[in-house]
C-alpha cells in the first residue's frame, strides 16, 4: 500500500529517523541546560552555598543561579517557569539571560526583579506564561541577607541556636510577567553562626506518593531541623532522600530545585548531587 508515493515501510523508516533526530535534539537541549545550571559553585567567606535541580522530564523549567557581586557579596536567584518540558526550558533560558543582565547593573534584589520583569513582560504575555522568582543578596561582611520576592515560595530560615525553622519575614510581589512596571519591595534578615536559609520550588512540597498524598511543608521543615548541623551538601542530600523515601517510586510530576545557604565559621567538605540534571 502506498500513500503519496511512499510505501508503509518508507513512512515507518522516515518516522524512526525523525524520532532519532528529535531525541538527539532533546539530549542536546538537556546538555545545554545542565551546563548552564551546573555552573561553578561560589566559595563564600563566612559560609557555604550549594544548589541543585532535578527536572520531572529530561529538561525542566526550574532555575537557580549565583552571581558574584563586589566585596565578596553574592546574588542568589531561584525560580519556577510555568509549565514543564521543552517550552518551560526555553523560557528558563530567557529568564537566565534576563537575570545575568540585570544582576550586572542593578544594585539590589528588588531592582533586579524590577528589571527582569521589564525585560520579560512582553514576551511572557505573548506566550501567556509567567515566572515566579526569589532573589537575595548575601553580604558576608555584615551577615545580612537582603531579598525580594516575585510570587515565589518564601525560603525557610533555620535558626542555628534555638533549632527552630520558619519562613523568612514575608515580602510580597507579583510574579514576573504578571503586570508591567512593578516595583519589588525588599526584606532583610541578619544571620548568626550556623543559621541556614533554604530556597526551594514547590516541586518539593507538592511531590506525591502512590496514594496521591503530598510531601508538604511540615515534612520538609522536620527534615531540615533534623539535618541542620550538617554541611550544605548533606542538607541538600537529606531533602532529596526524604522526598524519594516518601514518594516510594511514584513518578516525579514537577521539577525539584533548591539552594542551601549556611553561615558557618569553619568550612566543611561539600557533598552534593554533582549534577542538577538526572542522567539517563
């Protein structure tokens, strides 16, 4: 049997070749995203920081980044692009470019989010999408973390002295791409020795087991308190292990991303997930 001059075997062969080409391109996109996300982890005075991302598919839309500032300061950002897979990954690349450009010229987290919203708003509206972002500046000299929020989860603060965990003092702001001409307010907190700040995306607390139950914020807080004396890499690993134990083999439905910042006088060896993207 023939269709438009092609036999069924020809059509099948063409389809297989197309599938192979598509798979090669997806793998290339995965490698590009991995290299962009898995950049150099910055070395900090008076602290440690680490980040990782585990996409629900081969490539994802979650994003984190570090940008060195003057006098040993560092700008941290974490974000979640609406959607999953290749479309979200493409928007993540746009978001990364906007952050790098804004971080180079803006003097604060709030100004950075304002500049990113101005740069991305029209494109995100055209695509009917948005990005939630949380941006923070860590100053090891003053031990102050200054931050601004664009519709993202508030990071968790683990007090090293009283062993309590709670959200950072709240600041509100609309997601990037939500409305034009936004001005993002800032909050700040002074950290003490052994304090930890845990930035995350909702793929952690919304992870589901085979019964459809969610991991939830309370379980995350308990895991962080139990492991707060560890180095940042071990804290990161403990959260991933806890989520995997809870989900017990259930399919991952959303990207999982985190950044761990800890103020500590004596540096410890960092162990991590090595790569933010799951390998085949």
